[in-house]
C-alpha cells in the first residue's frame, strides 16, 4: 500500500468516526529535517558553547589564517 492510499484510508476512517483527519503526507517534512539542528544547538548551549556560527568561524579560521607576529 502506498503512502497516498494509506492517507486516503485514514481520512475515510476518521470521517466515518467523526475524528479530525490526519495531515497530508509531506506536511511536516521540513520540521522533521530541522529537528537535528535544534538538538545540536541545545547540546551546545548546555555544554556552554555558542549555539550558532561555530561552523562559519571555524571555516573562517581555516581559510584566513592570521599572520604570525615576530617575523
């Protein structure tokens, strides 16, 4: 059974029972994809690290190393 067939079956069942229909397939895909990012931001805050911009700062340090002083 495909996801569309399951959705229509669940919608029909909910309508017959007087319940609210389920959300259409794909409604919460972006929220599900963003959840790991929120989790890692939470873990960074709990550990006392900055929650945002860590990757950009690390790449900036790698791409533009500081000139050594004392030469």
